[in-house]
C-alpha cells in the first residue's frame, strides 16, 4: 500500500501553462495586414488593366490615322483649308476621325492634323503631318 505524501502547509507553485496557438490580437493584426496587402494588390492590378486597355485604344486609333494620312499622301492631293470627317474600323471598334487642314507660312504646304476619337466621342490622339503641293 502506498502512502499519500504528507501535507507540508505550502501550496504547490503553479507552473505556467504553455500557450498553444495565437492570441486574438495577433490574429486580428495578421488579418489587417493581409487585407491591406490584398487591397493594394487589387488596386495595382486594376491600374495595369486600365493602362493596357488605353494602350490598345491609342494603338488602334493611330493605325486609323496613319492609314488615312498615307491615303492622302498617295493620292497626291493638295487639300483645301478646313475640316473633313471620316470613320475607321479597327479590330471591331469604330473610330471617328477629323482632318483639320490649315495653311502654313509656305503656300506650297498644308498642315493636316488628324484628331481621332473613340465611339463615345472622347479624343484618343492627334496625329499631324505636312502635305506638299504636287
């Protein structure tokens, strides 16, 4: 038979319990950090997408303007001062263009500004050239 240890009148010292896991504050701080990081990443990705779409639109409008100006050069015409409009289709988008022809100090040349706008009428780009009298 075993005997129980005799009581000495002292209370046993509590051994601190080892913490298993994280506290609520630590978890909340980690969640805040993750939320801020994801928000910043989402905003950056959205900006990249908008820039890519804008670049596509500008490139397509420039193709239209280049094609129309090249057509004027190849036609060997000397345009009259004033404005003329045209439309252009590029990759299933329609662009509206305006030729703005103005005189130059030399009467043998005309300045042609080609203003390209998207379907909603917002100006996308302006491309200029000088055409000689043939």
